[in-house]
C-alpha cells in the first residue's frame, strides 16, 4: 500500500485535475436524479392498500385526489370554478353537487345525505381527481395550477397538496442546509486544527465526495427528499475523521522522513487506508442495516449513505493527499497554535475518578431505557410541516367547516348486488367517526337503471371491474381512532365482498405504522449484530464488542429518552434511523480508544491503569474533534429546518454525537478498568502475547 501511496503523491496534479473534471458528470447526474417527496410510496407493494392504489391508476386512470373547501361563494361562481379546475392539465374530474342535482335547486331541498356531503353553512366542498399518482410531477403541477386559479376563499387539501408543500419547502431550504453545515463545520475545524488552510482543503475534498455520491444516484433512478436532504450533512459529519487522521499521519511521517514529503505522504496514505477502512466498515454496516427495512425508504437512505462513506474514503486517500501536497507551503505559512494544547490533566482526572462515572452510568441507565421505550412517535406526514402551509390550512378548514379529517375509499366488485351495496354503506355509516358515505346510489339514486346513469358520473365511480365509494371520517390520520375505524370498515366490507379493499391516505398510514414498528426492531437488531461481529473480528475478543456496543447503545438510549422527558413526539423516520446511524457513526470513537488500550495492554505489556491512561489521553483530542464536527454538521440544520422529518433527525444526530462523545470519554475508560481481567481472558492470543512480552523483557 505504501507504493500505491507514493504513486498517488507523485501524480497529485493529475489526480486533482481528474477530480475536478469528475465534478461535471456528477452535476449532470444530480440534475437527472428524480426526487420522491411521497414517503407512502415506499411501502411494500404486496400490501392491499398499495395494490388498491395501483388499481385506481390502472382501472380509473386516477392516482390521487384533493378535497377543496370553498367559503362564501355563490353557487354559480363555484360552478365556474369547478369548470376551470376541470380544464387544468392532469385533472381527471371534479366531483361536486352539480353532478347529482341542478344548482337552481335550493340547497334546502337537496336530500340530506347530499347536503351534508357538499354543504356546511357558507362552505361547500368538491373533490378534484388527478390522473396520476400522489407524488408525480403531473399531480403536483396540477395542485400548483389549482392554487393559482383559486382565490383566498378556496382551500386545497389532500396528500398531493402536502407532498407539493414538502417539495417547495425542501427545494427552498436544501441549499441553506449545506451552507449552514459547511460554515459550522469550518468553525469547529478552525478551532481544533493547527492551520487556517487545512479545514478548507478538508471541506473541498469532502464536498467533492458528496457531489460524486449525489451524482452517482442517477443509477438508482430516484431518491427520497429525506435522503437528498441528509446525504451532504451525514457524509460531512461521518467522513471528517478520515481527513483529520490523514493529516495527523502526514505530520508524523514528515518528522520521520524530513525533506521527503512524497515519501511521508505515501506512508500517511498507507497508514490512513488501513485505519480508515477498519473504522469505516462499522459506519457502512450501520447504514447497510437500513437496507433490511421493509419500508423501502431505509434501503434508499442506506444504499446512498453506505456508498457515500466508500466514496469519502477513496477521496480521503486520493484527492485530499493531492491537495495537501500541492498547498503544503501555504499550509506551513498559515499554521497557528492549537486551541487546546494538552488533554493530560482532564484525562488524568477522568481516569482517576472512574468509579464516579460508573455510578452516574448506573443511575442514568434505567431512566434512559424507560424514556427510550416510551418516546412518543407520530406517523402523520402532514404533522411534520408548519401549520401555516397551504395544505395544512386547507386540512384545518375541512375540520372546521365539515368536521372532516380524512377520506377513505372502498373498491368493490362492480357486479355486486345493488341492495348489498346499499346495505354495506348503511352499516359503514353507523361506525364511530364516519360522517357519511358517497357511492353511485348516493348521487343517482338506487332506482335509476344502469342505462340512464350519466356517462361522466359512471366513469368517475365505475370501471370495468370495480365500483368506487367514498367514506368521510372525522378522525385524523395515524391515530388509534382512525386505525380502529379502518379495521371496522374493512371487516364490514369484506363480509359483503371478500375482494373489496379499503384504501386512501389513512389506510396507507395505518400500514406505514404496522410496517415501521417491525422495521424499528429488525434494523436495530441487524445493526447491533453486524457491528458486534465486526468489532469481535477486529479485536479478536468476545467481551470487547459487548462493552463497546453497550456503551454506544446507552448513549442512544439517553439521546432517545430526551424527547420523552421533554414531552416531544418524534416523526417515525427519526425513531427508526437514529439508532443505527448513531451506533454506526459514533462507535468509531470507542474503537479508537479501545485500539490504543489493547495495543498498550497486550502488545507493550503496560499495566491496566497505564494502558487506559495512555489510550484515553491520546485518543481524547480526536474523539472531541470528531464529535464536535459531527455536531456542527447537523446542529445548524436542526435549528433551521421547518420540515420536522429532517429537523428531528438532525436534532437527534447532533445531540447523539455529543452524548456518544461524552459517554466514550467518561464511561468507556471506567468499563475497561472494571472489566480488564475479563477482556484479557476473552481475547484470543493474549496468553501467547503475554509470554512473548515476558521473554522479551527477560532478554532486555
């Protein structure tokens, strides 16, 4: 590897030119990668609700809908608005009162069911049906056009409106996320480094790696907006260590080989590659564990971030060494004294009072576990957005004017007996929280022959194989009430037609909750097992992986307990990904200290106290620098983001970096002190090494 390192050092200018040229296809790849803003689309395709959505597209040419509330507008003007909406591209149809009766008929004379469906006080409601899926560019474009046509008396709700607002907000905020993360990381690096220039070189190298990663996503076809928003931040946070390690190794080798910079860098690249590959494997394993989620968002984020770590390692041993050698003279000219000169005194204090940290650990353990297990999770995607956004304002209007929070749909057999259909909907109407049901009979009447049904109404509610009915619910999505209601509706529907399906936003969110609850357990288990095995192989020990994983899992529990004791609920995505990301990204802190402890204790024959003291004081600066860098990359975004899905994840990551840093610095040395004998007995090859050390000491 040293020869390869020397080759990289010699061809540094060529590598820099190639690296810059590679940014061009990366930018093109980024532009061509589609961004998916609909998290519900990541549900597994074998779910009945997802199959039902596909049937809507295939049979009805309809993939989404929006509920529109119009206040204080005359009926003739509402009708004109309906006609304008109907002309919007990708609007398949608009369902309103005039599809069932003439608007010249006084509202008081309309049948009660229809009146309650379409009117409430001075407000009326219409249903706009789109010819494409919820998160498609066509549907989102149609919602934007509807909003342009509508005035302040018109409110457009529904999941497509929510997805449109997410897209607009993310497109606005994403560049600012990157700027904030870069500026705060730069500040931390300037404070912890010994040169004003090296932080800029670090950021250039990592920035290029991020662009390569984002550009290569074009081969995936699309990524989620959460993945796009987090990729730069996470990659910056988790790969910064590699750059710091390379620079430190280069400085050491310059002293070892004075005046031979290329040779020094060759050895630095070799040393860095060996060390970074070892530490990056745990980070990659943490991200790879997300691929075991049934909810495909995990696979999306896991693949992109694992790929990002690999690209980060490659840039660290190719592009960054080239930059350091090219700008070596400027680095020397911009050197300054380190902010923190020595960690010896605080390190000595921490290791001396190890019993205090163990007591604190034991006191905090059970409250942390309890809080972690009882943190409230929410699954309503709209709740992750500000209340002032158009979609949430419209959804609030639906609640105020129509006591309506959701619209379910029933897909039933078209040839089902007419009376059975009527009886089924009558039973559904009696379920708690159901405001009304709207089917073909509701609009046309049960006695109208099939041949006399208007063709536009028929096309809207009937296909070649299915008939569609709408169910209005007063319960909000992702609540126990609506989940029980959906189960009750499904039971009734299946008793009349075992092929019928209950679909829509709330049923999809119910499935989302069921799927992700299982994913949470599976992902955490997979990440722990994978990282346990990696640590076991690296250290050739049974006890060390238990200690290291336990230390970081304690840090994760403390992190996840904070929202519980603060009375804050977390979006479901944050609760799933935080455990595996924090474990994979911060277990490196523990590995760094333990590697030095094992080297001093087993290879150099140091006493328990001396080995731990040396390991602690030498690794403490790197752990602090790494933890603060990770914190800086995520904290600013956590404060700024208005999208709670992103803000909550960044809050947990920022806090998690600091907690993991503190736990490793304070608790891990105490664990090593207490379990030293167990570690020695359960580490492969220690007895043989001990004999070799004794023979060597005798000979000396």
